[in-house]
């Protein structure tokens, strides 16, 4: 029974992690004006207005990445998802949105005297997702003055400190896409911590690094 309950918590957590990312990623692209307003469609979720992408290729790309992230989360090997906003002409990374997937340290069934599951309900997690989206909606970043694209990286326990972006067909090893190269002092980078999102077994710790 305990194994089944633990598996159920992990399954719920994996889905909640994807619930967070599949709504936060398009919203970041929308708020940072990576694509024009006409490329987004309004939706209503978590009691608030959100957006989805209209472009089928972009939607397919994000869905493919998140499907892989979901599979990795179920296996317990997902460590972080990174959204890089990249200047098209120079390929410089202008912003790096990182979502670390950490064990939340909540009490397991084997540690509770009552045998009750001490975990947040999905509605609570969805409320936390709404809060981080509201935080992203506040304009605290400088405007992007260049035409941009984006790339998603997945980190797992097997990929160490090197991210792996997903294409339509396969994984490609890549560099971490940091904003500044070693020795580059021409610009200063800033870091903003975002709200955490908790699931029954994990915590999503979010932050954004950008050039100021």
C-alpha cells in the first residue's frame, strides 16, 4: 500500500510540474514579447487569463520537451528545465529562466503516525502556479530590443551540468547557454528569484537571470 501511495504521489507531482511549465512558458514568451500578440490565443485557467501559442510548430516543440520532462519526472531524474531567450542575429542569450525540480522534504507515509498523506492538494499547487504567473506579469525586466527566439533545455541526473535541448527527432548535447562568457565584463547580469511551486513530492524553484 505504501509503495502504491508513493507512486501515486510521484505521478501527481510529475503532472503538476508539467501543469506549471506548460502555462508559464507561453506566458513568459508573451510577456517578453518574443512573438507578436497575434501569435497567442487567450485562455482562462487557474481563475485568471493566460495564453497559448497559435503556431503549431512551436506548440509541438514545447509539447515534445514537456512530454520528455514528464517522463523524466516519473523516473525521478528530472532536475531542471531552462528557457533561454536568444537574440536571433548574434545567438546571444539575453535571459535564462530556470526551473529547478527539488525534493520538497515533505513527510512520507512511512513517517506519519496516522498514515495520512501530508501533501498539498492539486488545487493548492495550481494556486501557487497562478501566483508565479502573476509575479512574471509584473514588468521588472528591461525590454527586449532585438528580435528573439527561444530554446528549452532539460537537465537530468544523467546529463550533469550540460543541458540537452529537444528537436523534433532526437536529443542534442549542448552547452548550458549562460548569458555571459568567462571574462566578459561588458555587461552586468541580474538575478530575480520567483515564487516556489510545491507538489506532493517536489518543489519547483524558479529564477530568471537577465542582462541589465
